[in-house]
C-alpha cells in the first residue's frame, strides 16, 4: 500500500492501492505511445507547459506545502520554500532550456558539415524519495519533459497524495495524456518495467542499497540510469576559518529538514587551532534547533519522516555511544507520539562504529578534531560517499587547494552547497552516477545524435 501516515502522531491518514500488473503494463504502453507525438511537439509548446507548471506550483503553494508537511513532517515554512524551488526549476527549463537544446556545429576535418542534435530517447521511470518530494521530482521531470521524453513517476510509498498532486499540476498545465503519469507501482512492477524494451531509462534518488538494485537492473537490461544516492558530506573548518560564518552554516546544514538532506553536513571536521572555540559555539547554535509542530510557522525542526526512520537514527547513535563516543547534546528519543528526535551532537566516533561509515539521515552532527589541513582532507575522503562538501577558510589559496583534493561532486567555499536550477547536482563514489539540473540534466537521457552532411 501507498499510505499517508502523519509523522507527528504515527496515525494512518489515507491508504492507496498499488497498481495491478495489467494497469502497470498499460501505463508503460501509454507512455510509449504518447512519446511518438510528444517528441515531435514544438519545443515552444513544451516549454510553455513547463512555465505553466511553475506558475501552478506558485499558485497552489499553500495546498502543496500543507500536503508536504502532512506526509513527511517538514516544517511549513521549509515546505513553502521547497515549492518555490521546484517552481524555479520548471521555470528555468522553460526559459533557458530551449537554447541549451540548440544544435552544436562541430569543427570537422574535410568538407561539409556535422552537427550534434540533442534528441529524446523515450519513456523514462523516475523513482523519487520523500525528503524533498516536490523539488526532487522537478529536477527529473522538468528537463526530460522539455527534451521530449515521457515520464512515469514512482514516488515514495509515504507520499501518495503529493505524487497525485504533481500529476495534477502537469495535467492542468496541458501535458497530453500519457506524457506525465504518477504510478503506485510495486517493486516487482518496477523491475518488470526496467526489463521492458519500451522503457528507455531510469532515475532514482534514494538510498545506496536501492541504487545498487536499480543500477543492477538497468545494467542487465542495457538501460541508461542516473543514481543519486546520498552522502556523508564533510564540512571542513580549517585554522583560518571565520567562525562567525562556519558555526551557523554548520548548524543550518545539519539540522535543516531535520537532517534529512542528501547534502546535509553529516561530519564537521575541525582543525585543532579552532576546535576549542568551535565546539561550544556550535553546541549553542545546535541547541536552538528545537522540535515542534511542523504546521506552525516558527517551527525550525519537525519530526522525522516516520517512526522507523527515527528509530534507525537512534540505533546509529546508540551504537556509537556503546562503543565509546561522547554525546554533547541530545541523543535521546523524546517521550510521546510521533517520529521526533532531538538535535544531537557527538564526537569520538571511530571506524568500528556505524556512524563512521554510514549516512546518518537525521539531526545528528558528528564532530572530528584533526591537526591540520591535510589531515582534514584525508578524513573527508575516507568516506565511501562523495556528494557535497563545504570548506571554511579565509585563505583563498588554501580553499582552492582543498577543493581540488576533495573526492566529491560539489564543493562550497565558505558556504554550504545549495541547489540551484542552473548548477549541476550529483556525486562520485557511492553517492551515485550522473548529474541533474543545469545543461547537464538535459544530457543524461538524451540521444546526442550526429547529423553529417557531405
């Protein structure tokens, strides 16, 4: 079942049945049939639909943000910000996307002309997560609808109402039948779709475990895939850091959306000369991230998405403490209903602890003390993940030195990595394969077709 569960209480709000196998097959056939016309629809008409999707997100901001808060517990102010971010992505591809799809004329040897044309490849399956349900759908849907691909959107099982709302926006914006469909598919139906010759690609944002399954299926059936699988992002606070910048950035980066962010600051790696000042200042900042009713405008941190997600975070902290880690703040599951967990700060984490190698997808900051810049780089690169990072130092040469050596897909210098429609998003190592957003998002599921004229 796809089920709306209120994470503030754990109560089931509404259940939705999964597709039958016949319905799942029909949805894929419809997407393949629609692609024939959609891929030949005038580019201006496709971009106009995306602009209307942006406008509808803004028009319906109260409804979309309220459902986001209901289904995954995001504080309402943060949910409204997510609606606007999603709208900006649709608008970016509507306004800037057509120019990015222009033919590229190659400088060739000999006479004649050669151009590379960016063409769609066909129906795609998007497997979306719950932590940014509108934004992460937008960064998959927008470039591919503009390109001329058709979309089957399989959202997280705890976000069925948002999945239907996204489909409703596309339909109201004028997307023809079969071009954008939200599906309540089972895992078995997903595997069948990936195996089908009708489906041409699959994108997943989710856990490393899920990414390995989808990547293996895609590889077995020779389907293009994009995998965005999270991370254990380091924030490096070096000896010449401005702590007035680094401390609030570290807290915001760790506790926004209750720490349920792929690019959240999971590890603060602090140089010895500033450790004694950084730690108490960070603890004071972290303590201000208190939990509350996510429907209230002034709440900074709501519950986690589910009790199961909260319990997994608590188990990771308990494992670290049992093996010798120090809890500086939080670390307790509060009494009462719901999936709440306190802002937590721990240190003394060592390789035998789960918190050392695993991604902690919740409001838990892990602090590490290192002697110098090279030790900070070595520790940062010691993770199996490589998504985002941040480096705080007032020495420009040192900042570039570190940025060049970090094994990640994104680096923020004296700032957090922030998603923006025109900039590429993605990582290396176990953080996944491929890029989303910007011109790069248009190239992942495209046929870069060479057209040669003698």
